[in-house]
């Protein structure tokens, strides 16, 4: 009895896995909650399995703040309490199937390996369906998915949510139009990300319309709050961001569309790399024709930093030095010979993954 330790989290209206996990990690044998608090099924199971007492004698206005608060209470408090019931609606079931189908696409296209990559969908104002940690995207089933609130607390689902969910949540908090995020590690786009380069623009129309300007966010350790926040300067004006030394993240109005953007970017990067091997300069779409593409993009309601003339005033459409993105051209050709400059060729060969070299050799 002398080892009993009580932790009070009665200021929480919803007691989720993350809350009880942190309390137990802090040594709690009894957790005091408000009598009207909603306890998620996974949190209940977690406590039952460990014989932790759930004491409902607390009061919501208790002075002790929850130890799990991770963001300024002001923004979190403005949101409604998360609703676990949104996880089992017909819409949620359809979204879960779509996430599993997209997971298979990512794996089949070699955009993810091992347990890499993650997918999410914002189904309510404070509810996001997401993929679990440590499951291959090829093997995903609807039962593997979970529901989290915008602070990352798991409120439904039995498998622990991905540790990279905070990256997605930062995007949902910053961009109201973002309904789905797909994070993956496609090799050719990631090759750009590991060299700190973004692909040049105005080479292929589809890329300009659906993706366009790509930003690159600085490296941070995956799963940390710092990592999640690296994308914030870019996500309002870019639907696709390269994550330095890591991979990419795309957001869209649906899970399927977010995965499309990953495909469009990856194929574009791959095509540019192949073109760089041909020894001839890449030809660019003219500025006038480029304006037509941007007009199409605007009509589709897709974001592009080039719509923001105040941020683009010193830049031309095809210019690479856009505020908010570290932009360097990939392996430019030698102006006189049309062949790649020696140093650039060397850098390119070093950065291109073996898969690309295999493909080129096979042709
Ligand atoms: Zn990742």
C-alpha cells in the first residue's frame, strides 16, 4: 500500500491513451478523473491490463493542470471535445478503406519501405483518422487505424497511432483546406531532399498544375514537435514539401488526391534525373504558356506560392529562388557543350539511388 501513487488528471474532459500512458509512466497506481470525463476504449483497456485504479471522484475544475498538455491551452480549448463516435460512422468506414487502398499503392510503387510512411484524414473539427505505428502500408486493414484529436491524443482504435502524426496535425491546424496528409519516402523525390534541392519548374505541365513549387523543410528528428513544426512556413502555399534527409509530405482535399501529388512529384523527379543523363539541356515551358498552367491551377483551387505576387515580385515564373524554399537547380548542363558539368554529374551520380542506376542500365 505504501507504493500507491495517485495522479489527478480531472481537468481532462476526454481521457485518452496518451493521458493514462503518461500517468502510468510517472508511476501512477490510481488515476483521478472527473466523474463526467469520457474514457476512450484503448485507455480503459490499458489501465485494466495493468490493474490501475480509475477514480472518478475528481472535479473538472481541479487546480492541478494535466501533465500531458503539449500546446498552448488557448488554441486547444477553442476546439470541441473530440468525439470518438466519429470513428465508426459510414463515412469513417469508407475513409478507412480508402486509406488502406492508398497504403497499398504507396507500397507497390516503392514509396514506403519497412513500416515507413503514414496517412491521415481529418474527419471532424478535432478528429483525425490515422495509420498505426509499426505496420507495413501494404498490410493495412481498417481495424489497424485509429482516431486522434488535434493534439495527438488517441481517442479510438486499438493499435497505437503513428509517432509521426504530429507532422500531419500541424498541417491540419495551419491549413483549413487540408483534409488528408500522406507522408512517404519515394526514392527520387527523397534524393532531392537529401541534397537540399528542389526540382526546377516549368518542365512538365501536370507537375505545374498539381504540385508546382516544392519547398524543402530543414532536418529534424522524426516524431518530435520540432520536426512537426519544420513544415509550418511552407504548407499554406505548397501542397507538397520535401523533408530534408527524410522524405516528403503532401496534403489535399482527399486521401486519394494527396497520394496523387506524391506520385506526380516522384515521377517528375525521376524524369528529371533521367533527362539529366541524356547529355542535352532540358527545355522549359515559356513564361506565357506557364501563365496558362497557373490559371488552370487557380481554377482548381490548388495552392501555389506564385499566386502571391508580393512574395514573387523579384521572381519570374520559372525562377527558382522563391522565398520559403531553398531552391537549387539539379545538375545544370554546361552551357557550351550541352553536357552536364563534371562536378554536377559527379554530385548527381552520388545522390541518385541505386534503383535509378539499375533502371538506366536496363534500358
Ligand atoms: Zn518518415
